[in-house]
């Protein structure tokens, strides 16, 4: 879990204001699909980590 936090922290790069898209531009169909699948993957990863933590906690209590 620590590796994920470090990797995420390093991958963040602020976008300069001149490279941003105008707010009134509509995202393309491909961008919308990519954002949607990226959000889905992110949610699945969070759920997996949460479940792994719960299993560890319950097994620790059971077998100790």
C-alpha cells in the first residue's frame, strides 16, 4: 500500500494554465470513455485495498 501512495505522489504533475482546455469545450467521446474506465479502475482498486485490509484485520484477530 505504501508503494501505491508513493507512486501516486510522484505521478502528480500540475498542469500549466496555458495547456488546459477551455471550460466550454466538450470532451470527445474517447476522452469521456477513458475517464469513465479510469474512474472505474480507480474505484475497483480502492475496493480491493479496503477488502485486503479487512481480511488482514479479521485473520489477525482470528488466529492470534
